[in-house]
C-alpha cells in the first residue's frame, strides 16, 4: 500500500514537458484489491483534498465497460499552467503527505495499473471545464508511421462532427509515461445523451466517409467507458 500511495502522490515526477498546452493532466489507474472498493475510493478522496490544496483540480472516475477484474478507477490531476503543476509537485514530501502515507499504508486497498501524462490539443481548455462532465468514453489510437499529420487532420475534423452531434470532445497526446498514442475523449451530460449521440454517429454518412478516408492513419489500441464520482468544485 505504501508503494501505491507514494505513486499516487508523486504524480509522475519523471519530467516536465516543454509543449505549450492550456490544460495538462496526469492519469493514475487503480484496481481495488477486493470486490469492495470503498477503502480505495476513501483513500482517493483524502488524497484529492491534499492535491487541491496544492494547486491541482482532481477527478475520480469509475470505469465500467473496458475494465477487467475488481472495480477500477482513474484518479486524474489537472492543471492550467506550469506554475500550478510545480506547486503540486513541490508538496510531494511535506509533512501532510507523510502523515497520509503513514495512515494509508496500514490498510492496502488497491494496485496501480498504469500512469501517464496527457496534453490537450485544445489550447483554450481549462481544468475547471471538466467539473460538470457526465459519463464518458475514451478511444486510444496509435498513429501509424509517417501519419501524424493525417491523424491530426482526421481527429480535428471528427471532433467538429461529434460536437455537432452533442458530444464534448477533448483530444490528448501522451506525454511522460506514454508512447505517443492519442486519446480521443467523448463526454456527455448523461447516459441518455451518450445513447442519442451513438444513434447519430451510426446514421452519419459524413462520418463514415471520414473514417474510410483516414483508415490507414492510425491503429485502434483500446477503449474504456466510465462515469465521474468526484470532481473539484462540483
């Protein structure tokens, strides 16, 4: 548990990206050690209060479709600037976190499956923009060799189409912890909105034409679906 908590608090200390994006995030995927995830969620909630104190916006998300085994959650930190990011990092070893580690290590509750940094393609996105999001789907793609420009063009055009159909779209390039994949995120107000969107996509000849035109640009890696349990300011 101590290793789990330290990984949660350290938040990918591996490096700072020089890319200029308005909103950046770090995602930590955790699987509960039992079929009862209450301990893991409680630990995340306690960690969120500390992270918020030191400059991060925090989201906790429950995965359903696309996850496996025991209940799985994403713990997501967001920032609007490098200054906010640095403020959070500089708190990693203070007395408040040390006390948190000491308490949390007494009762192991989860295992971290992966962590990575995401850089938003939308330079106007802010961390607070995600406070009222509902259920979501994430599609992960690996750009094929020499096709990065085509992927950018295709995903940018797809985002316009999907927004017109009722989805909120954010596209992230992997940074530290990733391997260059692109995460295409669709968010909705509620499950009914997601269902309505699915019907519109299925009926769209324009979107099918776009898919066919750029079929060789990227390879699908996987997808997940989930819903928020908590977000800063919500």
